[in-house]
C-alpha cells in the first residue's frame, strides 16, 4: 500500500527534473556519457538516474546500467 502512495510522488519529482530521494535539481548533478546518447546522472545523495536528452526526461537507472 505504501508503494501506491510513494510512486506518484516520485514520478512527479522525476517529471520536474528532481531527485526522488533528496529533491535537489538533477541538472546540477554529476553527468557522465552513457551508451546510445544517454547520460548517467549521479545525485549528491547517491541515487543514479539516466537522462535522455532527446526526450528531455529522467528515469531511475537499472541495476545493469549502474
């Protein structure tokens, strides 16, 4: 049940370009080029995201991408 409450909030934060853990903007986080034109973004709190510059959106990184 808790996941049903948290998931929409995390989706909203990602759509705003913010970290789901600490709420900091991801555009100031450390970025490293990743395959297929993507960027691996690491927030100061340690969470890792993948940024797609073509679609201009963020998503949480999968275990294989870390």
